[in-house]
């Protein structure tokens, strides 16, 4: 596991740290959790479904109107 010493600083009322380029995470969100004295920052992996949906093109077709009738009563 690679370790680096970093500086902490204040950003308004929050404490912050700069992540060096060689340790930066993909995406724009992460999970932050504490385990004892350690603070662990984890990348969020996109779900396979979201990755698939991101590759699809929008559907341009016009869909027909669907009359949504109430179901017929069932005698039990």
C-alpha cells in the first residue's frame, strides 16, 4: 500500500486534504469512513447497469397511446 504524507487545511468550517495526482480516484464521488484512528476514502464503482445505460442512445420513436383500463374483478 502506497503511503504519502499530506497537509491538512481548512476550507470554511471543513477540514480538507489535497490528494496527489498519483493517488487520485476516478469519478466525482467517493465513500469516506472512519475505522478507529484511520479515515478511509474509497472510490465508488459505477454499477454495471448504470455503465450499460450510459452507453445507450436516447430513443427518438413516438410511442402509441396505451389505454390503461382497470383490471376485471376476480371472484375468489
